[in-house]
C-alpha cells in the first residue's frame, strides 16, 4: 500500500466520521486541505480530485450545520428535525 492510497483511505474515513459527528467536520476538513497541498506538490491529479470532492462535501455539511444552528437561535421554540 503506497502513501497515496493511505491518504485516499484516510480522507474517506474522515469524511464518513464527519457526517456522523458534525462537530469533527472542521478538523477533518483541515486535514484534507493539508493533504490536498501535499498532493499538489506531488502532481497527483487523481488524489487531488478525490480530496477536492471530499472537501466540497464537508463544506456542504458544515454550511448546513451552521444554517441549522443559526435557525435554532433565531427560532428557539421550534424543534429542528
């Protein structure tokens, strides 16, 4: 198993964990961004593409969580699903 496949596998695990535990999404995203920089230095286009997809997914997840939190603050009597 080479380093690129280890990074790809770790990115998948972090993305999965962030979906289950949204409070960890920001740390997972930072790790993925650092891995993306490393992949860029190695000119690994395939790994870069994979990491960008995972980062985009985490960005969407974090944005949805922030919107849900903001909505709960604005409307404290409404239970969010």
